[in-house]
C-alpha cells in the first residue's frame, strides 16, 4: 500500500527550498525599480532622488554578473569590474555617512567581501542614505557633510562635495560596469528604462 507524504512535511520542504533560494533573497534587495518620487522638491528630497537614481542604475548594472564579467578589465593595466565594485561599495558608505556627518574612518586589513556581499551592502547603504535624506530642509544640511577622520585629525566638507564627488563618481562607475559587462558578452536587461526607473513592458 502506498502512503502519501504528510501535507505538513511537503509544506516544510517547499518553504525550505524557497527560503534557501538565493535568487529569492536577491530579489528582496532595494532598487529593482526606482521608488515613487516625493511630493515636493525640498533639498533633501532632491538629494534622496539622486541617490535613488544611482541605486537603480547600480542594481541593474550588477544584476546577473558572472565570474567572467567580474574579472573583465578593458586593458592590461585597467581596473577589473570587481575592483570597481569594491570602489563603489566604499563610496556608498561615505554617501550613507554624509547624511548625518558620521566620520569616515579608514579600517586597515578589512576582510574582502564576496560579490554578493558587496552588491547587497552597497544597495542597502544607498537605500539607507536616501531614507535619511528624505524630507530634509535647507537648515538640516548643517548637520550633514563629508567627514574624514585620521587619528585625532578631522576634516569636514559640505554636502555639496558629496554631490559632485562620491555620488557623481558612483554614477560614473555604474556606467563603466554596464559598458564592461557588455564588452564581456553579458549586457544588462534590455528592458531597463533609466528614464522611467523600471523595466519597460
């Protein structure tokens, strides 16, 4: 006589497979599409929207990268894609820290993150930075800025420097990743619309 597997066991197996599926976890990352825009053009909302634009570009520039893509470099002395992603990751921390002027402290012998960890942390940093900037008014920017701390010495720069510095730099590098993955034979999703901030129908 054939006995049917209990329903509970089947459900447990299904949930285990679903929760352990890395693709399911990956889809939960922010910036699969750009968030709805704010109701007004306050300075904090504009800054947040710029960060969201970067997040959306980075999400799709990095989605589905293979080991071949990560190792690709445009020339012998050029920077490989994975090195560019580490650079973006470091700047994403600065973008987050600038929202409340948290000092950037250099850490020696930092453990090297995998591509998946780099991608996740970068996207989460950008989302957190955008959330912190939302709703800020001009007076609130006095408590923002780029701060570098080296031992007892501290140097601070206004949020303006972040906009033309790290934020613009990250957008530039996201474009490089898009270009290099095309060169290595793995272009981004063809339906990505940067203008609309989502996939075209």
